C-alpha cells in the first residue's frame, strides 16, 4: 500500500510571505496521482491541487503551486503571498489506482498565518 | 449542487451501544469511503465501497461494519461502541476505477463515546 509522510506538524508564518510544506511518499506504481487538501477551522476538507506523476510540469492553481521531485518521491506545497485565511491544516494524499482510487493521507501540517 | 451529506453532525454514545453514521451523496459517484480523523494520524481509511451492495475493509476496520444499500447511501456501523472510537468521521465519494478526479468530502460527524 502507499505511504504518505508529512513531518512538519505545524508551521507559523507572517502574512504575505511564502511557505513550503513538505510531503514524501512511497509507491510501487509507475504512474500515480498526488493531492493536497485543506481542512478549514470549521472542519471542512477541500481539494486544492493535484499532480500527475507523468507530468513534468509542476501544477499551479492560484497562489498554490507544487514542487514535484519524482526522484526524491517528494511533493511539496508552496503557498505564495500567504493570507490570514490560509490558516488551516493541509493534508498530502496519494491515490491507489489499483484499489478503487483509495486515497492515503499524511498526518497533516497545521499552518498559522499571523498578521 | 452535488454534495456529500453526513448525519448526525454530532453524536454522544454510551459504551457498548450501537451507533450508525449515515452518508448520502448526490454526485452519482461509484466509490464511497469512510475515514476517521485523530490528532497525529491524519485521515485513516476504515471501509470503502465501489458500488451498491459492496463493502471493503480499509486500514483500520476492526470494530466497524459498513453498509452500501444503494448508490447514494453508505453507512458506518459501530455494533459495540468503545471510548477508543471517539473521533471525527468523514465520508467521501469519488468516481470509479480509472477516474482522475478528486474526492468530495462530507462535513464530518463528531462522535463521543462515554
């Protein structure tokens, strides 16, 4: 089964700066999908961004981008120009394509953006 | 608007009692999933289903059963609830095998077993 590891338990940054959250994964699949989700203070979990392993270009959505380093099995989330409302818990996840698209999640990183 | 709805939002149960958590989706997705969230563990998979009538064990199925009577509904059943099952439970739906779309999550059910 896939394994996803987030070692940063919490990060605190000042508003308008850039933050990077780390994630490493393990898989035997040659092709796979990686995701980042955000959990807000209300508990809602929303999809942010996805990286397909066969794509060399790093995915970007708004002020979220990914740093995909396939040889290192690493998929970092970069948030530029952070805002107070970016404060949340961020989860990295990997899809198991051979098992009904089950998502395996990391333990999450709590981001606090301070004024 | 397509959605995943969980009920109840909050539940207090007695140790040894039976608890049923319900999930309904209007996405017409084939796959549905139950996760629990605990501090330090992220989201861990309990059971999942790839269609009506099917249930499969996830990584932590002990103490839980699941039921998928229809495409829209997927329940998680705790036959004999224990305090260790105090947690926040999330249901999600997703498209079938080979799809490259993401999950839709419900809002979660907060369960306290006393």
